[in-house]
C-alpha cells in the first residue's frame, strides 16, 4: 500500500484553507501551497502571494510564480525574471535572473543569467558572479561547478577549491570526500582539493558510514576513510553500508559484510536487504522472512510479501492476507486483511472487503473499516474519504473533521489545505477555517 504523502514540486502549489459544508468565505483562493516556515503560497487569479498562519496576506498576490520559503527566503517570478523575497515581502535579491534555485543550508543559492551560473547570499550579494556553465547546490559546504565540459568545486566563500578538470563529479559526503572521474576512472578528492584516491576505479561510490563501495573489472569491493581496500573487488553486486553492514552478492547468493570485510551473514539467500530497526528482509526459495542483528532468522522465510519494520512492526502477507509481526518474529496482528501499510504515529492503514480503516499497536481497530480511501497519519491527523468527500480523523480514531471537502492534504505546521467548490483555504486541527485577512 502506498503511503499517502503529498509531494509538491518546486513551482507547483496546492491549496490552503478550510472547508465548510457549502461555499465558505474562508475559501477564496484559486490555488494554494502547504505551510512552511509559517508561510503558505496562495493564488488569486493568475498571481501568487503569501499568507501567514493567521490568514494575513503578508505578500499580496502579485507574482507570476512563487516557491515555498527555505531558510527565510522564497523565490518569486515576475515578467520572466526571478529573485527572492524575505518573510516581510521585501525583495532582497532583485528580480533579474533567468533561473534561481532554493537556498541551501549554507545560505547560498544558485542563480543563472544569460546562460551562466553563480551564487547569491541572503543579503542579495553575488558571492560568485554568474560565470559557470553549470552551478549545482551547496552540500557540506561545497558545490559542483562546470566550465566548458569540465567539473570542479567551489566553497562558500566562492573560492575554486577544485579547478574544473574532471569529466564527472558527485557531491561531497558527510565524510568530507567526493567521487570524481577522469578518463573513465573514478577516485576521490577532499575539501582541500587534494586527490585522496587518484582515479583508478571503474566506479567510485559515495562514502557512507566511513566506507565506500568501489568497482573494478565488474567486481565490487570497499575502501575505508584511510583509503585501504578493506574488501578487494570480488563481489558481483554490493550496496552502501547501513547500520554497519553492507548487502553483497556473489554467484547469485546474497548476504552481509561488516566494516572489517568479514561475511557477517554467509551468502546463502536469494536476496537480502538493508536492516531497519534491527531487522532485515531475507528471501529464500521465493519466500521472505527477517533476520535480526544476531543473524538469527527471527521470522523464517515463509511470507509472500513483506514491508520494512517501522515503529516496531512489519506488515507481512501470506496467501493474499495481511497482518503484522513484531521484532521477535511473532504474528502480533493476525493475517486477515486484504491490504496493510506500515505504522505511522502509532496507527496503521488496513483494508478489508473494499473498505479502509486503522488499527493500533494492540491490534485494535481504532478507526472503523468504513472509508473509501485513507492516508497515513501526520501531526496526529489522517485524511479519510467517504462518499466522495474528505475529512480527518484524530489520533483516537474519531472523526475530528467530518468528510465534507472535495480535496484535502496532510497537516503541516498545524494547518491543512482544503478545497471545496474549486476554492482553497486552510483549517486547523479543530476544523476551524482560517479566514483570510487582507
């Protein structure tokens, strides 16, 4: 079952507001976005502005497009040019750029003018004037830039730490290293620009937990932060380390290696996956079970399908029926449902005879299985649909907002956007519509 999490693209906005049983004065916008950093985008006619959590129009709708706030700044578009405003609506970065991207945690944003990319800070200053053919977002204090057909890195001061000379580069990892490629071979550079590992591998993957997978002659191995080949390339397939272990495959059989390179779990399964909450799915002869961190089969491979553990439970299916097991492998919820999803905020979606509801961790049906569609809980509220209308249930399973809206979305920052009769607005968790204030 897919988790009902609404993702919003950079330039697209969905609605705010709260719905009443009929037309509501609180629902006046033609489109709206979710709250982020206490502000939400709203559209009236063909123009965008921003409201705060009291419904006050801090920025009247006047822009052709507007993005969410990130780090106190929002990108806006007017007459084909982009810039940035702060939460008072002041234009901090003049609207003069052809492209503008979100501010990173490092306080810089990539901007383009006449086909060239550079960076601005939150005062509007051009830390690095547009001169590169490509300028990527900052991550871990470094950003990849391209000049001609070669790549390098700049730091937050605008200094070229790694001059553009590589054919391909990847962003810096938390370990302070970045994979780079030259003439078809991969290696690593550090934040001083030094080649910590000269390009020699066919593939060099990101460092994770102090280890990086490398590939040579179609075989996988791994190196540590001292750049020692802890595992020489010998495996047919391998994945990044997670919780101190890496999934590997040799000769069609899967298992795990630890950071010493030892096979922590012999390669005997048809497929293995990463651990989550101390449990990992393992597949043998077409059936799936779970191994624990001691590499015991806590749940022997017997299920037709499983999902990862979340909040101490995993959905499992056998012969078309779903239930849940706990971390001991015990079937905590009998396999009787037609569908089941992961627990989220203590509740899990289940389906039986075409209707959805929720169960709690005691296996009690906390919300009756009567709804046509439901989404996961977020901030203590879950959207539910009945007879073509949407509302919300609270964490007790009771209806906090009766189904009466045409469309709703998850709560964010205590508010949810809702739509009725083509108009959008916001509601709070008590179901109160937030009246617009000009």
